[in-house]
C-alpha cells in the first residue's frame, strides 16, 4: 500500500521494512551478465520485496493497524473542528475534501477478505468490567447452620393428633432404643389414668425419629400385645405395611391368630412366602386356605430337613390328619406357647386355658367358641388393664342369669341386681344394691369401669347417708369428676380436699397425710417439673419426657412422695391436666397402693 509523504508510518510497516532490508543480500559486485544495470535492478528488486512484505503485514494485522491509525484520528478531528491544520500534520488536499472520491489517505488497510475489514460490534460495556467475586470486608468466618438432610418418616397411628391433643412429632429428638425400653418398662397396672395415657401414646398418630423408626414401631406393637390389645395392634401393623419386613409380618400374624381373623394374613403369606417366620406358619396358612397338598408337602420337607422340633411336627401332624389321631392321648401342653401353637391346640380340640398365659391370649376367650365363664373372666382381665371397653363387659354381665354361685357368678348377680334397681329409679333399691355391687367391683379391681358406666345415672338418683357419700366417690372416678366436685358432702374435710383436687386447686390446709401434701404441692402455684424433665422439654423431646414422668408416678405411688410431686407437676406443665387430676383422685380413692 503506498504511503503518502508526511503520513506516519505504522509500527508494523516499519518492522516489515526492517525485515525486508535485512532480507536483501549485500552488494557482492556486479554479475557478468548484468554488469551495466546491476545496481539499479537490485535496488528495484529489494524495494518491491519490501513493499510486498509491508502489504502482507498490514493485511495480517488489521486490528493493530486500526489501533495505530487511531492515534492520527484526534488530529484530523481537531482540523475539522478548527478548520486549520494542526502542527505536525500534513495539509489536507482538495481530493480529501471531496466525498465523491475515495479516500486515498484512509488509515484502514485494504483487505482481500471483506469480513476482516468489518469493525467488531460495540458490546456497550463500561470501560471496566468486574469479573471477580466481591471481596469480604473482614477476616471473620461466616456463621454456618448445619442441618442433616434426612427424609421424614410418615406418621403412623390410629387416632389423629386433633383427638389426642399430642403433636405429630411427639418422639422428635429422642433415641428410638431409649423410647423402646421406656415403653416396655413403664408399670401401668395399678393406675387407670396411666393406662389411658399409655394407650393414647401408643395409638396416637405420630412420626418416629428418622433413625430407628422400625425399632419404635415394633416396640409399640409389642406393648399393645402386652396390654392385651391384639385388635389395635393388628390395625396399627396393617397401617404401617406388614409385608415390608419379616418382623412386622410376624407381629401382624400373631394378633389375628388370637382373634380368629387370620385370613388376610395367610393370603399375604401365600403370595410372599419369604415373610414366614418358620415352616409352621406356612403349613398352617396353606391348610387354612384349603391347599392341603401344599401343606402336607411342606410338613414332609420340614420333617426330612429337621426344620421344626418334634413337638411342633407332632402338633402339625394332628392338625393335618385329625382322623388318624381321633382316639390318641392328648399332647403335652406347652408352658409358654406362641399364638400359632395356641391356635393349633384349639383347632385339634385341645384348647388351653388362658388364665396363666400372657394377657393378650385372653382376647381369644372373647369369641363365641369360649364358654360364658371364660368370656367373663377374660373380659374382667382386659377391663382391669384398660384394654376393653366397659360396655363390652356390661354386655357380658347382662347376657344371662348366673349359672352358679361364688367367684365371677357373685359379681354377675350383684351387678344385675344393681342395674335393675337403677332402671326402676327407686332410691331405696339403689341404696340397698349399690354397696354390694361396689364391693364386687373392688374385688375384680374394675372400679373405674363401673364408674364410667353408672356415674351419670347415680347423679340423678337422690340418695342419703352412706349411700350418697359412696355414690359421690364413685362419680369422682368418672370422667365427669369436676361436675361432681361441686356437690361434695358437707362437714367432711377429706371430701372437701378431694373436691379441691378435682377442681385443680387443692387446699393444703385440708391435707391430712404426706401423700395428700405431695399431691397438693404439685398443684400449687409455681410448681415446676424437675430439671432433667425440663431439659427434655427444652430440646423438644416431649414424648420421652412424658414416659419418664409416668415412671416417676409409679415410684411416687409406691411411697416416694418427691417423685409423685414431680410427676404430677410434669403432667400439668405439658397440658395433661386431666391426667394429673384423675391420677391423683384414683390414687386416693382406690387405695390399691
């Protein structure tokens, strides 16, 4: 590209010229055949090479060339503004002023490729773009909150939190192993209020801790069976999904084996035989569903492989082939049968009595296949622990006339006479039959069930003297105890103290014994739970705190008055006011400790 005189030479051009001059060889003397014109030819040749190199450099670096020419642009702009040539700049020629002619003095290099001559688009960014992250103004470490990413287990229970008053995260923050041990160890046999609270904790819809959910579920099922409630245990297991683990399925199967409702469990076992606890369950369920060939084949396999004991094989053999053993001697009765063994003995006609067996087996006597006496004794046993609705017991008591005298027959006769007196509405008849019926209920230790059944009717019968005082005490054991407290017999400090407990404002001046004082202290203003239970509440471990308070109440009922005060204060602190009042009244009125 030609360079006009006075025009600044771009840096790249100067570098190219220098390279071109270095590429020309030095004059080595004239050649023989070019002697006359050698010097001029060599000069023209070197000049042509230099210009070619210069043009190539300008074409290869258009951007740098534009950058170099940008240094000239301000001077030209100043000339256009002032109309006068600036010092050091060449005089504008007439050709440059004419826009119709090409600008021979343009600073942009010529290019054979069009897009190389196209200027880059302006991105519109500011002069400085900060691409680094912001820098902190201090060297202190930021606060970091760490939360474990664990999935929440679904809540399991038969009663909604709206009905029980307990939150769904009742067991939050506690160790499942600790909760399982507490559920198993808490004694509730002597306190109906603690029994009711235990069933509420077991059946309430709650979410288990993230770790150990299976452990807590199995503990709930085992405790329900221990309390003699196979029906709720079966329903709870069904809600949790029994086919998920073998442990769940075994508990699910044990419950209906005692109630006679094993059809669904056996059908599930036939579809998923890997859930069977042993071969005996598979043999029983196959025969129960009518598949006798499979049951016989499984029995032969169990015998050949010695998968079952001889006692189990003999029992299953009689179950599968009853005709072969029609005149055989009875089998030895096991001391500690499991539900399947108990059911097999029942099936072959050698039913075992349940009085000496765990409480859950008493539920098997509630069926029609058991005699009336067995049903009555089983109902009393389950009502005593709070596992049976009192109306079920009343229905059995009223089913027919006593067949004999003594024992349970005397209780049936006493209750039937009292119920007849209530239906007549005669104050004299009620006053005559009430004491006998109450003593019968005390013998069976089902006083609270009696109170639940007849408290409202007793409130409508006008009584006097000892009968009126007895009826009032019975009403204090019923759920309507607070209403009865406003009708306390006059002239009795003890009755006035009981009434104040029922109202939640005990009168310490009327407390006679150390136990009365311990109970009154729990209801006094400013009474607080012990420090260890307050620490559990602060950490959100409500369920564990309630369980430990129940243990304290058991100790307090046995004579440790400090634990009694702490337990009742704890119940009141977490909103279990009704439990605290009923537990205190039952402790004073039932006199079982």
